[in-house]
C-alpha cells in the first residue's frame, strides 16, 4: 500500500513517516508566519464529518483509487476487503439475523484510516492553508486588514464536496476560530453557515489532542495536561502502597503519565516559565510519591529521568533534525525547515544573508520551533 500513500495529498499527515505533531507544527507555523508579517488576521475552520467512517460509499473509494491510477490488483484486494461483510445486533444472549453491510469502513483496522484518507484526498486540494489527519480536516485563511473573508465560500464548497460522496458536515461540531492581534474585527455578516445553521466561533479548540487558543497561549492546554496527569498520579500512589519496586513504578510513570505530558510537545513548546514550572510539578509530585525521602534532583539522578523541560528541548531538536534527514514521502514541513529564518534586527540587506534566509519580526515567531530550533 506504500504505492497508494505516495499519491495522496502531501498535507495528509496520517501517512507513514508523518504524525499529529507534524500536522500541528505545520498549521501553527503557517499561523505564526502570517501574523509575523502583520496587517492580517487568521481565520480557521475545523471540519467534522457526521458519522465519518459509517457513511462511506464503497463505490466512491473505488472511483478515487481509479483516479489515482492504483494497480488493478490492489483495487481488487481493497474491494474484497470492503464488500461481502455482514453484521448483526446482540442483546443479552439473543442475536438478530445477519444483514449485509453496504457501506462504511471497518473501524479498528489499519486499512480503514488509509481508505478514508483516499476518500477525502481531493478535499481542499486548491486551498494552500490546509492540514488533514484521516477524518480531521482544517482550513486556514489569512485575511488582510479590512478585507472580507472567503472562508464561508470555502466551507460551502467543503459541504458540497462531502455531499457528493454521501457524507455530511456536522454543523454542531464544526467550529471556527479567529486569531488576530488587530483592533479590526471581522464583520458579523461574514459568519459561516452549514445547512442554514451558523458555525460556532470559539476561543479555544482541541485539535488532534492539543488545545489551541485564539491568543496563541498554552494556558488551556497546560491546565488540560495537568488535570489528566493528576488523575493518573492517584493510580501511581496506589501502586506504591501495593509494594511495587521503584524500577516498575518508574516504568509505569514513564509510559502511563509522562507519555501524556510529552504528547505533541514540539507544537506547544513555547511555554512561559510559569507554565513550564506547572508542567514540571507533575514529575516532581510523581517522584515524591516514588522516593519521598529524596530531593527532586537526587530522585532524577537515581531514576535516570530528565527534567521535562530538558526533554521538550531535546524533542524539538530531534523533531527538526529528523525532518531535515527525512527522505520519505513529500512533506510540506521539509520545505519549512529548509528555509532558515532569523530575527530582523535591522533594515539593511547584507550580502552575507542568502536568498533562502527569511526574517522574523515578532518574538512570538522567533520562539516557535521552526525558527528557534532550525539551526
């Protein structure tokens, strides 16, 4: 199936070699780069498909595979995977009669997400500011000062695209967000509608497991991470009382709690010192449960763990380094890191500044991973 993946939208981040972290970093880079130039706002539409996997038309997927010129053998194999399926309903010990399944994608399979990516492959293909991750589609528009937004027209096109494939946008779950540091606000008559229902404008939205805010701060996401981690620290305390060894407890902490803390951290690495301290306090409490007699630094040395701030720094370096060495499928982030960006500290063009070097104007963009760690 690697043949199919190479033919899909390069901004579909659910393919091998890509990740949710890359999708988030790419989207946030577009936002930061636009706002860094000033005189504009960024408007974002978060699409949600009603019963996404359940309303898939098998014939549409086969048609998309034909458009991609996938080999007939693979098409026959996928058709066999999709068809001749049956389902029944079980209530207690009783079963209904078996009925054929004429549509939808089998969930919890490795092939299901790829087939959905094929289904929406041409979605937003002419809109540069987009990211996709299986059934999550996000469109971004850079709106110049005092200019109307074209996003309502785009959303109408997305709705028609979905309808043509037997799918439907969920007007209640689709959201929009405007990120702006201008005094000018988008006019109210520029609202987005889906089937006559207005799309709710939100100040915070969870995208691919990370909470984005309209002011680009991470206070909501930090609160979310801390709340999740605190609920798991309770389990760690119980296991400590049950007599598990220090080694086992460290393993459980690393896999069960720290993994939640570090998820997609390259995207939200631009924390304030206060937010960084709050995140660090999770690991402090965990080690206090494991090793109550030791100081934090001694506990780190004993367990071999690193400070979470150090891990985030290392993750950011590794993230950029991996992108630069990546020889896999086309990835829009590789073009981003191929361009070195540095602060604009003067108004002179120096001969030593190469043509592939861009300048930043705001500290907000300077601290973002694609600039700060792009050595």
